[in-house]
């Protein structure tokens, strides 16, 4: 229930002070605003962000999911697939155009730190990333068998010493010899 010093009553009904003020009092811009639980405001639309509609945006601040769009092109963004600059969210393409130098050798800015492909050592961008050995992101084009160079799918590969192998090559190189085991012809 509500404690008497934290409630208001109207027609026999109990209200918290914030709800009472909204429903029964006239707006007074100078009146202090009572916010239960410290409601957060979306930086884009400045309206209250409810937990079920929140997503963490630039600088770790809560945004409405619908408001987390690229500041330049308005493309919808995911919190883990965006760039940020001065509290604003950007898609990777707009960020590159606006803030990165045209130098091909310049390091790419990636939220959470750049990840390099273990095979080619170049930066892996989210749209080209697939999980490789150890769950590390690889370029899709680099995820090939270490022995025969066959293209691999993350769910259809074997791994050994942080390298990817097709099932046949892995069996040939790493399986223990068992004379009773059926032989596989590839």
C-alpha cells in the first residue's frame, strides 16, 4: 500500500503524488516534478523511456527502440551495430562518410573495439562477420578449411588449435587411427 506521507486521496481513492498531480492538479511549470524510480528521457525525442521499450544507445544512455536510428539517414539501428559520435547514433556507412578519413590503412572505429579476422588479420565489420573457431568473428570469405581451402559454414566445421577444418580433413589429420573404424572415402 501507499504510505500516508507519500499519497493523496480523491473521492475515497488513493493515488501516489505524481499520479494525483497529473490527474487532479493544474500544470504549474514551476512545480517540482515527482518521478517515481528516476524515469529516463530519450535523448532523441525527450519523452520518458519505459523499461520494456528501452535499448542502450550512445554513451550507454537508454533510448526508445524506435528512436535509435542513424542521425544522418534515419536507418533503424541495433545497439551493438552502430557507431556513435557526440551522443548521436550513426549507421556504419554514414559514420565512415562523415567522420573517418579516406585513408584505406586508417583503423576502423568499431563499438566495443575493433576485431581482426584470425585468418587475414584485417578488421571484421559486422555485416561480413561469421563465428569461427573459438566463437571469434571471421570474414565469411576467410572461413575455409585450413588444409583444403573448402568454404565452410560455422555450424559445419571442425576446429583444432584455433583453425577451421572441413570434417574430412579434420578426420584425416587429427582422428586417432582405429583399424576397426569404417574408412571414409572422399
